C-alpha cells in the first residue's frame, strides 16, 4: 500500500496530530478529573513538559500518541510508507527524549506514569491504573 498523501500533505497532517490537547490527552484529563483528582497542565519547567502534573503527590502523567512516541510492538505505531528514513529518525528521537525525561524526573523524585493511546480502549482497566498510580504512597 502506498501513501496517498504527498509528503507536504503528510507533514501537514502529522503536525496537526502532534499539537497539544490531543484527543487521547483530553480523554485522560476528563477521566482523571471525573475520578476526583486535580492537576495542572503542561508544566514547562519539568522535563518533557508533562501533560498532567500532581504537585503535592509529586507525580506526573504523560499521554503518548503511539505513532509520535514510537510505542513498541503497537499496531497503531506503524511508520508512514513514504519518507521512511525521515520518520524513523524523527520518531526515534522522540522516544529517546521521552526516556531522558523520565530519567530526569525520577532523579528529582517525581513518579511517572505513561499512558499510551492504544490503552484508552479499556476504560475500566485505565481507571484502575490511574487510581493505583495516584493513590500509591510515596
Ligand atoms: Zn500503542
């Protein structure tokens, strides 16, 4: 199967997908809010500018798009069919940065939970994970 979009169109689509307040992120925010937790958004002075920040608990949550963050062994993280090298380079860079951010956060005493886009399908499981993570004693 070939990519129906031109490289320019593909770039436009991808940069749109990439923007903040993505659908997976909004979904997780609503769920966390409904569970009764309060948080701050996109705290820039923390490594990786985490999506949800729970300052008192010293915990952060990242919501990662499977494509953009190169989710390993994930069916929705496939590379585009055109400009494969470009995307590979770019997406692997994202993954490396994610890892560095996680290490930096852990070193300064933050607990990190990463939620992947493909994990949003099972809401009750996700709820359990969120509660376990946020209620866990430090
Ligand atoms: Zn995934």
